[in-house]
C-alpha cells in the first residue's frame, strides 16, 4: 500500500533550524523525483524543493540557500534540512513524488516559526 509519512516538524524561533524526514513506500520512492511541498493557511500547496534519484536538486527561490533536500535511496527516505527559518516558512510540509503520486498525500508535518 502506497504511503507517505512525514515527521520532524515543530516550533522554532526565527533563525533556527529543523530537519524534516519522510518515509515513502517503495512504489512512490522508486519514481525518479521526490519533493517537499508546503501549504500555509489560505495559500495553495507549493513545491519548495525536489531531488532526483541521482541527486540533482532544484529549489524554489524563497528557500534557496537556506533549505537542503537529500535522500537515502536504501531507506526510501527523503529529508529537508531547513536553516535560517523565517516567519513566512510557517506551513504544513508534505513530501511526495514530483509530480505528485496520484491523489495520495501524507498527514504532513507542521512547522511554526515565531519571532
């Protein structure tokens, strides 16, 4: 059964760091590109970072230089290291294939950045 399980979110002060993890079922992870998405209240879900099976990464301008996406192909896990967090990074973060795997989404993990 395909599934996505995100973890690692929490509350952090601006300028702080968090590391998110996502365990994906093999059926999803075997797809070439994995990504981290986020959705803030009132906003559409947006893709913030992606990584190919070969390690090629792409970042949204809003997180470039602050976030780092990585993956462990042996563990079917993708990570997002978030540094220098800003108030506007507050959102629920999700992982998924790029493009997304059908209509499947995990529960997400809440990241709250406060001043």
